[in-house]
C-alpha cells in the first residue's frame, strides 16, 4: 500500500525512538489507510483486482492481518 512503510521491527530508545503505537497490521492499515482502501475497493468493486486482493491479504485476520504487527515510532528531539 503506497505511503505505508515499516521502518523498524523494534523500538530502540538508545536511538531516541519512542513508541507511538503497536498493534495488529490489519487494524493499523484499516485505521491509517481507510481513505485509500475505500477508494480502491469502490473503484474496483465487482472486478478482479490485484490491489483489492492484496488489501484483503494484508488486513484479513486469517491471512496477514493478525499474524503481523505494526510499530509506529517517533524520534525524540
């Protein structure tokens, strides 16, 4: 999904990083990417769409949505 980047798999305070959010990948993508997901789903409704299929795999709990986690961090000044 464009605009979503996994920067790190751990929170490292020694580098000045602070955790902002840690959750299941599906929940993170649905909340942070809701507008883009909605656009793709509406645009490709009723069609065989690689993007729609990818979204399904990434957010569905039985696929990658629950198995993978998202960690959002911020750099402290």
